[in-house]
């Protein structure tokens, strides 16, 4: 998470019947005990399991029942990231936070390789654990996303990127602002990605109507025009973020964190502007 202190999060409400399984994997029994206590007190419905070695961590993750995991990098028998990578190869897709006594060279590459959500340096604050759990629960909650862009290629690409996001969502795509506003009159959306340069109702005009028709929706403006005046105008008309085409999938995840007022993980901030050109959208 950010270096700036964050307020203690409130315990999230879970869907009825869901008891997420959380793995605390660390060689230190004291660390496991403390982290387990924080997690179980913050989310009483969860099931806590523990692992004391890298190989045990890999076996538990590969079993496929773990929903989220806090995994130490410094196991003596098997690097924690390697344990996660082994589980990923077996098809397991847990929500992973890596931990280490200090950030050694290569930690970003390891984190990217195993698709980690966050990297925490020890000692870990209790609220860091709480924030990650709260983010996880919110990201698993269903949400509705609307994309309005006149480019067929971009609509296809961003829908694919959103489908691969950690956020659980239903996505609708349209090719102009008029249809977007019409859909908003029929049903609410949580987040709306608007192209600034659409013909007819452009992004700014559509954003204005969004505020009238569905004021709870959060608008993310998208544009191939990188002029600062356009970004200022978009924010003036209510956009919570401005994405400049082409952009990386991590920038979409960051915008979704902004939209739901979630603390942005430091790993996402670090990796957000990195990636191959092929990974860019737009």
C-alpha cells in the first residue's frame, strides 16, 4: 500500500454463505499466529490455514481451495514466489500477497511473474493486512461496467482486458454516448469508461449527462489526445481518472481502485507503467 498512513478499514460484508479461505504462509510461528489473529478478527467468517514451509505452501495452493494467501519469500526449502508459481502452473488462481524481510533485487520481476497483488516488507502493520483483505472482498463483489467508444477494435480490446481484471464485473460495450446514456436510464452502472473523442455526444457531454442520470457512477475518461487541458476538462466534468491511449492493463486496474475508493497497492503503482508494448490497450 501507499507509504501515507491510511485509515483503519471497516470489516467488509460478505455474501451469504461465502467463507473465504486465507493462507498464512511463513516460517515464523509468531508471524503466523499474529497474522492469523488479525485476519480472523477482521473477517470472522474466513477460514485460516497456515503453512510453515515453501513446499507445504505449494501443496496447499495447488489443492485449489485457497482464496487468498500471504506468502513469505524467504523460506529455506522453496522460495515463496516459486511456491506460488508452481501452484499457478497447476491451475490455482489465489489472490496472493508476497512478503519479505526486505525488498531484494528482482522482487518486482518475481511479483509480476506470479501475478501477485501486493508485496509487503516486514514488519507488517495490522492495517496493511486489513486493507488487503478488504480490497479482496470488494474486488470479488459483482459490479457493472459500461464502455462507450466509437472504435470497434478498442471496444474489443478493453472488454478483453476488463475480463482479465481481478475485479468481478459484468461489462457492456456501446459505440456512442447516446446509447450509453440510454442504457443508464434503464439500469445503473458502477463505472463508465468514456472515449473523449466520440462523434455525436462526445465524452465530456456524455459525462455531464451521466451525472444527471446516474450520479453514483464513476467516470473514467479515455483519449488518444494527451493535452493536459483535455484531462483538466474531463476531471472538471466528474472523471475520477484519465487514461491516455495506449495504456497498460494495470492502469485500468488502478482506475478501478480509484472508482471504488480502494487503496492502490504499491505493487500496482510500481508496475503500472511497465510492460511490453504488446500489452497496451488502445
